C-alpha cells in the first residue's frame, strides 16, 4: 500500500510524496523546492528517494529537481516536449512507467504549457492521477502556452477517467476556484456544499486535496461546459452565442482570468 502525503512548499504548492512502506522507497511529484523533501528524508532515516516525476517546466515544479537528484540519485521522469533539468526519461502520450511498483500511464495534456503531462495509475481499487497545473479542484490551470481548444480537449480526457480516480493537483486554489464556480452555477448545490466544506476545512488548517473525478464532474465548471446552464451563463457573459463546449470553455477561462 502506497501512502501519499502533501509536503507544502512556497505559498500554495503541494509536493506529493508517495511512500512504499514495504521497501522504504519514496517518490515525489513536481518538487519546485528541494528543501521540504530533504527535510522529510532527514527525519525518516532509512528511506530512499527513487523517483522524481515532473509534469511541466514551470519553476515552481522543477526548482528542486537537480538538487534532489544530486543528493539522492533519484531517477527524473518528465515530459519529452519540455526542457526539464537532469531528466533521465523523456515521456510522451501512452508511455508507461513503473514507480514504486505501480504502473503509471502518461497522458499528454497541453494547455497550461504545451508539453504538460499527467501521470495516471489505473488500479481498479485505487486509481490515481497526478495532473500538475492542468486540472485543479473546482478549476483548471491558466493558458500560458496552449489554446482553449487544447486545454478543453486535455480536460475532457482527464474527465473520462474512472469517477473514483483520486486527483492530486499541485496547488491549493480550491476555495477561490469554488468562489468562481458559484458565480458560474449559482444553482448548483454540490458546488455550494463543497464551498462550505472547504471553507471549514481551510479554517481548521486542513488541505482540500486530493479531489476525485466524480467530485470534479459535479462541481468544476470547466468540466461542465456541456451543461445548458453553464452555456447560458457563458453566453450572457460573452454577449454572444458560444456554439460549442470548447467555446464555452474559452469564455469561462477568460472570465476566470479577470475574476
Ligand atoms: Zn505551472
Ligand atoms: Fe504551478
């Protein structure tokens, strides 16, 4: 059984640490800072960092990679299409990698950046998704490099994963995302309930992740662009018809950028 914990970094990043108790090996996803991982290793003698998984090239995701590899000898996995420091394996769509004995399938998810990848472990009992800055709890990443069409397609692929899939994203943006989600869907009770729950959780110092695909399908407006009420809100906002879900998505993303 793999245990997964969040190591907080910067103001709102989580470095996800996967731990295999049987072998005392661990892996980390998107270590933008090496310090929290090195501190964890120091306080857990006998543990070895074997793998570093990278989703995209932004500094808050790769800043600690070189130092961690140097300190631990861990293997660095990252997207083939982007410049990743100290990368050992360049990954593209459909590739499979073994990490701590688990098979992860690589899904290319361009939009936030053009080479962005996600890692999916399709275990029936406990499917896992590490999606970087593509899918957030109740939101999605900004479009720094890709088009709205690309991001909409990427999110659609993630939305099609099993409902029980646990979603590990990189940032604690859930509450502000839910504020926007409520503006898009004032009548969505799942969204307002989630907002109340996450508000309480954050007041108590808890973290709002991981999410699940089921919860995102119910509350994330960026996965709900085919809903009539979401389209109507987007049309109202844009002052014109958004004839396709991809255009509804583009209108929502532009709205959120100024929200
Ligand atoms: Zn990013
Ligand atoms: Fe980020």
